[in-house]
């Protein structure tokens, strides 16, 4: 039987602020606009903490890999006609010419659309691609603040927001140009924000719900969990005021948007088999991306390591303590709003349903971020509820300092470049100097197909060349690949082979260098790289028509 209590005060409907809070619930308009100076300080904090990442070039770290990967698609969306891109992500590099577009559609298109808009508005610099992510992070912080003040009180809401911004997760993925980052986190928090408005009687929450659902479903698949989570919660708690029916209708709306996204993908790719294959691989496929097997215990150890690095031991311990208190009968007076539980459920579902992906990528744990920040802060405020606000803030400051010092540092792109012996930008500059946009380049000894190299070189390239057979294959037009190894078909002419000096000895041992020189290719050295060029039709080194790939 449905509860007859008003939504704001019903225990089943999860009161916005429970006993022992340091503030009362505020109307939404007052909660949002009060303390302007504090909100300006929050924006400055986001800028200060993320500023070092804003202008960094794309590299071989995860930020650089995904940033360059999606920025390539945004560049193509900006310079290729709509009848070629079909408003989808395209991975081709160099002058498109007559080459067939290679589509990447493992995710909905919103990220690429936003990056393309930023590129057209601000230009092609790396900071332009990161700017929408910075706005999304700031928006996420504002929503954490708004929800935290509603659920925990004014002071605790601020504390949770500062913890959110200063977590190691913010340093690792606060500027992550990828769907597993602030651009998806923002609509997720927006949906929960709209749900909280609807359940407290604010009719404007319905419009916000439709807006955030549309934005979220167009951004990434995990958003689709939220309508189901919220509806099941409303049904399970027998929420009053017709909330289950309202949330069901919003879920139907989300399903319609999802159907349109899938229809677009089916039209572009000629079906959805590719998507189901990817879904099967990323869920419970017990092999990593290098075909090495792993079991449940391996997964637990790896996921535990991801959580420790992203959130730190003290913050995780506080969150677990808070979580335990929600189910401890004698501690029911310490119950906080179930909105935090719903946020944690959303993040946990993405980790568990993406079983293989969360083993391989720590970014899959990022949607736990706001729930953990709110839970840990609520834990501190509950433990120290008899103490003054100053004591709570000092305690949280100590925890934050411990958190910042606890986790091992993530490898910087410069450190990875030092190990590789060169940066992607350095090699790309040589490739661009040795070729034109409508030509192709062979890059022997390159096995990772780093998106940053493809982004900066902006040429069609043949990697994975390490011996005579793969050399012959590349010359026959079957060796072209795009970023992250996506297969390409191209008619472009290979006009040069570029490889780092330290790779020459390996290529000599494999017989590749002899095969290149036997064909009359001329060797020159440019900085830390060796360049081989085929002879011209007149026998002189230059840009001769050595090979023509098959379409």
C-alpha cells in the first residue's frame, strides 16, 4: 500500500536531511543561488586543479590516448561533409579523398558532436577539446554541491564538493576526453537532481528530467541504468504521489531516445552486430585486451587497486562505514538520503556489468566518484556530529591530505615518452615533413597505433611492419591501420618509411632494412628518426609512385 506521508518527510521516500544535520532543506531556487562567492571559489578551485592538464599535448597516457582518439573524430566531423560522416565518428586521417570512412560507433555520438562544436568555435588546439570537459566537471561539482546541501546540510554539502574536486579521481579523469568522465557524469547527476526535485513536488523537475535523459542517453550507455534504478526504488519503497508512474513514463521517454540512437547506428553500420559483439566482450568475457585470461579473484584484486588509486584508503573506509550504517538496525537514526545510495548503485552497476572493461580500465570505476564523495563526507559528519563544524572541517582536511598522499602517482605522458625514446608529436612532425595529406607513410616497428601519433601526423599510415612479409603486405595496400589498430582501406601512395633510430637494429635483424634498401630506397636521418624514401621513376630518391593500395 502506498505511503500517505508527504514525500519530503516519509522515511520510505528518504528525507532530504536527517536528524543531526547542520542545516535544513532549502527550496531549490534558494539552494542554487545562495553564497555566490563560495560558488565563484568553487569554479576557481576547479580551474586551479585542472589548469595544468588543459594545454597538455596528447600523448601515450590514457588521457592522451582517448583525447586524441575522439579529437580525430571531431576533426573529421568538422572537415568532412555530412553525407560521408553521417554525423558519426570517423577515424580516417589525412586527406579523405576516395577512401571509405572507417566509423567508430561503440558509443552514442554526443561526445564527438560536442568536440566538433568546440573545434569549430575555438579552433583545433588541445585545450579546445578539453574545454567542454572542464565545463562538465564544473557542472558536476555544482550538482554535487546542490545535492549535498539538500541531503546533508549546507556545511557538509560544501565539504563533499571540495572532496569531490580534490580526489585522485579528479586528477586522473577530471579532464578525461572520453565518455567515462565528466561529460557522462554531468547528466547522471542531473538525472538524480531532477528526481530529487520531482519527489519533493517541484514540477520543473520533469522538464529537467527530460533534458538530462536526452543528453545522457546521447552520451553513453550507462545512463540507461538510471531510469530503471529510480523506478525500481520508487516501486520498492512504495513511494507516494504517483512517483512510480511518473518515473516509468520518463523511462519510456529514455527508451525512445535510445531506440533513435540505435537506429542511427544501424543505418550507418548496416546493422548492430558490431555493437552486440563489443557488448559481449566488455561484459563477462574473461580475457583482457591482450587475450590473457583472468578469474574472479584476479578481478577483485585489480578492481580493488583501481578503487584505491582513484579514491584512497581513508575515503573508501569512510564510505564503507557509512554504507554499513545504512543497514545497521540500531543506527537507523543516522540514515541519510537514499540519493547517495542510488548514486553508488549507479556506479557499482557500471563496474559489475562491465566486468571485463572494469578489469582492464580503471576509468570504468569513475561513476562511483560523486557517491563516494558524499558518503565519505556524511560519514565524517556522523562520526563527529557532537563536535563543532570547525572540528569536522579540520578532520576532513587531514583526510584530504592523507588521500592526496596515499595513492601511487599515475605515469605521466612525458615518462612514457622517455621510455619509448620519443614523443608522438616529435615523430608526427617528421611524418608531416616527408609527406602530403593525400599520401601514405609506413611506420615500421610501431605496434601500439597511438592515437596521438595519428592525430598530429594526420596521414594515412601503415604500422605493424616488422619484417619482409609485412613490408610486402603494406606495399600491396593491405597494411593500413588507423588509431588503436582499426583496419583501413586506402588507395594512397606510400611515399616514405619513418622509424626511430633505436628501432633500426631490430629491423636489421628481421631483414626489413635489407628488403627496403634492395628496392633502392634512400636513407636519411632527421633528428632521432630514420627516413627511407623510394626512388622516383627516373631513379633518383624522391616521391615516386611505388605502390598503390587497393580500395
